[in-house]
C-alpha cells in the first residue's frame, strides 16, 4: 500500500502528469466550445476552471501539478517568437504607421494602469493590492518583474494577469465590434495592449492581420508599462 502511494505521488509530481492533464483538459474544452460556441465556453476559461476543479477533487497540490506547467511555460518562448512571423510580413506597413502605433499602445498601456489601480483604490484596496494590479495587462514574466520592482505581490499580479487575459480573449473581439471597431489593425492593437499573450492567441484565430498587430502591441505594451509603472506609483502615492 505504501509502495503504491509512493508510486502515485511520484506520478503526480512528474512533469509528464501536469503537462498531460493540461493538454487533455484544454482539448476537451475546445471540443465543448466547438459544440456550444459562446464566450462563456471559451477553451481558456473552461480549461482553467476544469483544472482547478480537478486539483481540488483529487487533492493535488498546485506545486505538484505545476511541474508539468513549467514544461508548457518553457514552450511559451518559442511560441512568442513565432508571433514575429506574421508581423515580419508587414514590416513596411508597420513602419509607415509607427507613430500612430506607438501613440495608441502608449495611451492604452497608461490607461490600463491608471484605470485598474484607480478602481482598486476607490473600492478600498490597500497600497500593495494597487501596486499588484498596475502591470496586469502585460505578459506574465514582465508583469511579475514590474510588480516586484514597484513593491507589489508577484503571485497576486500573476493571478490578475491571467484573469485579464482570459477576459480579453473571451469578450474582447465581441466588445470591440459592439463598439463599432471593425478595423483589423485597431482590433489587434487593442487586444495586444489590453490582454497580452492570451488575447493575442485569440487575435490569431480572428485573422493573421489582427494577430500580427496584437503581437506587436503586446511587446510594446510590456516595454512601455515597465517605463511608466514607477511613474504611476508616484501618482497614486499622492492619494
């Protein structure tokens, strides 16, 4: 019995287990979304909830499951680099619009920080919660580093980043269309600025142009947020 328990613990702690669970649940979520297409059945949302429920029911610690998550996280690097391919095909087009792109992404990144932190402040959130919320719209590795630098809680920032990305991916394109924004370049910049890599993944499903501009915005937003975040801290420090 002890040997069986030890073997089971070893399996659960292996990288293969976590990766297999993640991929399997995501594939099931995709099938569900294809059968019942709706923003609330988005694969990212359903798979996230499904994995949380599975870990709770089976009593598996997140740290054990995340051994496999680290393997998938490693693959995010090559996947992110691959986003440059559709953008490369539009180099001249981007070069002609560089001022508009920088202005748009800069304004969006600044608004994301100020609005998010302002809402938390108005709702009575403490300084550490505000600081953790500021970099929520940029990709996780950058957001966690920014949070640590300005005095936020990295783990909390990570949660905000994932939630922001999922909400952007689930509701972003529909919300933009409802607001009358149908230009693919504008949609891509908005999704990449507001919901980083997760939103960019959704953008690529919408079309190559939207995906290319979303990938560009995601990278620019990370750099701009890293520059502006300390200034935002000074501003909110006046309250």
